[in-house]
């Protein structure tokens, strides 16, 4: 039985769909049902996922746990829910996985990896918990370190580090999905220096499934293709066929304007201006997942967002 946490999220509901398409038995652990899971034929267990009795009863001997649940606080304001979800829940699931001999697939993030200013970023040997100023990055780094330590002690686990995930079935939508929606809807777009690496959510789902099946204890970056913010806006302009004016603003001006914004944060600007060149050699060689071309992913993402929003 596959156990999926965070199944109403973008990665979670897509990996649930992928597992069902592989004819796997799937149980999702959720706090509530929403439209992201409508019509899916899986065992849905509804409760507070922090409830020890609930987790103990829902997870059985030799299950495969895919831990997608995360609290992403881009505004860096909610320390309690961030650490409770990202760290404490992970610790509890690791303990259950060890007790019940479960395969544990942990979905971390490339945001926890220390980044050199240049070159391609590879899988980390060590996660520096103190190197992060945001609650999200710090909590995910601490959780990743916890999983690493227990893998050394016998946990049958694997850690996956996805870059920015975009694609279909983005019901909430995600931060990247919201930005693409914004770019679709507006004629005037304001770019800033920087970019990111994007991977298709279907590639991530396939990689997670493959990672659950290999007899390997490891950690792997899941990444796709690099693109600057301006190039992203230009691609959206081309795909939608709509006229758009794209202005590149200096970073100092953007950082000043963000002081008065409820939508963006300084952390978001810092993230897109870090090194975003990730090496996915291990993903391709070990999981046999070749990233979908970014233009195809963007076309599918834009079509889905237009149809659903």
C-alpha cells in the first residue's frame, strides 16, 4: 500500500494520480477533501495528520510512505505551522517508518541545498540548518537532516529535492502557478534579474514512483530546465499569443516596492537571484526520468490554468 501525505497539494495529487494509473493501492492522509482529489479511486483517510493514533492506524507494516506534506510560508510569518508541519510531522513519520519497516520517500526541496555562486549544483553531502533565514527553508533543512541521520541508522529511505514544480492539476494553485496565471492575465509585466529551474509535475511524479521501487538509499535532485524571469514571460507571451509589455526593473527598486507588498517577499527575490543551475544526472541515470521540454510543460500548464481559472 502506498501512503501519500499532502495529497491535496500540487505534487501530492499528481503523484496519487500516477500511482493509481500504475494500478497501485493508494491511501491518502488528508485533513479535508477538496477538488484536487475528486473522482480518484483511493482510500481517503481524513483527520489531523498530527494525530499519533490516526497515523498509527493508517500506516501498516511494509507500506511505502510518500511524504509530500509541507507548509510553504513565502511571506515568512508563520513559524509555528511551518515547523509543526515540516519538521515535527516528518519526525513522527520517520519513527513510524522505522517501527513498521516501511519504505520512506521524503520530498525535500532544492531550497535546503547550499549553493555556490557558479557552476551546477549537485546533491549535498551535508545540509546546513543554520544557513537559512526563512522559516520554510530552515524547517525543511532540519527535517532533511533528520531523515539523513535516520537513514544512517537503518531507515529504508530516499530523499528527493525538486526544483520549482509546474504543470497540470495545480488546484490551489502553487506559487509558481499563481505567477504564471498573473502573467497570463496581465498585459504589463515587470521582470527582475534572476530566474529559476522548472520541472514538470508529471516528471516529478514518475521520479517519486521510481524512487519508491529501487533498492537504494540515496538522495537525488529532481530538476528540469533553467529559465530567466524575462524568458519565462516571453515564453508565456508566445504561447498565449497575447500582446504584452515586459519591463525589467532594477533589483533595488523591486526590493523597495516589496516593502509595501502583501503578495511578494524579500525571500522570493533572494531565491530567484541565487544560483539555480541544478545537476539532474542522478535522476536521469538512476530513476530513468528525462525532463520534459520546458516549452511543452509551459503549454500544458497554461492550457490547464486557463481551463480551470
